[in-house]
């Protein structure tokens, strides 16, 4: 479950960075009242934590990943 949540947040973060790069539009900041708002900062922090969490995916054995997906 945590892996899926982390991946969803990373997808949101990746799309947001793509929008920043292409259109100079920070969708998170736009939606939540600016980059400095507490909600925007919380989203940015959750995306960063998700990235750190997903580092563990690189070091898990394939059979562990298969077990994780089979149980969920």
C-alpha cells in the first residue's frame, strides 16, 4: 500500500515539474495559494518523502516485490 501511495505522489510531483519546465506553471502552488502556503509545502514534503521511500524499491529483491504485490 505504501509503495502505491509513494508512486502516486511521485507521479503528481513529476507532472508538476513537467508543467513547471514546459509552461512555467507550478500547479501545486496554483491550486493551493502559492508555493509558500502550508498546503503546497506539505505536498512538496510528501513528494520528497515519497522519493526517499521509492529508493528502497531499487534495493528490494524481485521475489520480495512479487510477494508485496500478491498480498495487495
